[in-house]
């Protein structure tokens, strides 16, 4: 994560990184996710813009997945609990046939490696 994007100074060590991410989770991300939740809800399709998947959905899918998987330390997955449209976006993108096919092909590739 790039702390400068959200008005935070770069961190110098792991303690500062954890503190920055905790502040980000408490102060910045809830507002951002609330706005995104409203946008998705207003669109009516379950996607960020338009009636079908776009690059915007893929971008958010990546970020949501990083947090939900626990990959990003100090950003709790429960952050999405108050933003159901954002959380549903993740599954909606995952259910797109081409995305599902990619994951299946990737699993097969890894199994044969």
C-alpha cells in the first residue's frame, strides 16, 4: 500500500507500517468503501459502472481480494461487513464465466507443475 496516496507519511519500520494501516482502516477506508458501496448500489447491476464487468470492477476485485485473503496485514477483512455491495462485488466478479475459467485453468496449471 502506498501511504502517501492517503495523506500519510512513508513509514520507516514495521511498527510505523502497522500503525499507518490501522489508521487507514479506521479513518480512510470506511469513508472510501461507503462511497463505493453507494456507487455500486446506485448502478443497479452489482458492478461499479455499467451493466457488465469493466476494468473498474477488476481493479476493486484485486484490492478487495487482498484484504479478504488476509494478505494485507493490519487491514481487517471485517472492514467490508458494513458495505455489502462492495463485498458482493468480489463474488460477482469471481462468478463471471471468463474469470472462473481463468481460476480453473490456473489451478490445473499449478497442479501439473
